[in-house]
């Protein structure tokens, strides 16, 4: 990952969202993706990762996963307001409908993922659900 990687990945994500008629979630999804890539750049030795973009099976949203080789599990922890960093996952928590971390089965890394749902296309409980406010650490 280099200094321009996040902008390239945002452009790719927007192409998928445009094709899937999900531009309503673009601002949130692009911000969350940027934060996950920033975490790779800051915390993963070698800055290597894989990024996956999926349309949700219901067709009403997107799931993005960023997989890396670091076994460290990130947490959304409120930091001192004067700290320079440490707010990325709090932002992800605030702007996405869901997010989480999955450890690799062999302990050699993890995948951090998020989902953004377009309320205009959602039905049932998904249509009524709204993104939650940041609450601190998440499992």
C-alpha cells in the first residue's frame, strides 16, 4: 500500500457502486474503506493487504473486506481528543451499518469488514435499521 492506494481503491469501489446502483452508500463506504487502508499503512508490516468488494445477496448494499497478515485485532476505542490518531474504527462504526473482524483460521492475519445498506432499497428490518453511534470497543 502506498500513499495513493486509498484513492485508487475508492475509485474502484465507486465503479462497483455505480454499476450496482448503490451510490447512496458511496460516501460512507468510501470513508470506511479509507480508514481500513490507513490502518494497514500504519500498523501492518510491509503494508500488504487484499481488498474484496461484494454486493450483498439482498442487492441492497455492499460489503468490503480488507485482509492482512497482522494478527493484531483492531478495536474502536475512544481516545483522548488531543491524540493525533486512533479514531479510524470509531468513524467506521459511525458511518457503516455493521463491521467486524475475523481472524484467519491459522492465526496469520485477519480480515476487517464493513457493510453499508441503501435504506431506499432495503426491506423489512433492514429498512428500519439506522447506523449506530460509536459505543467504544466492539468484539
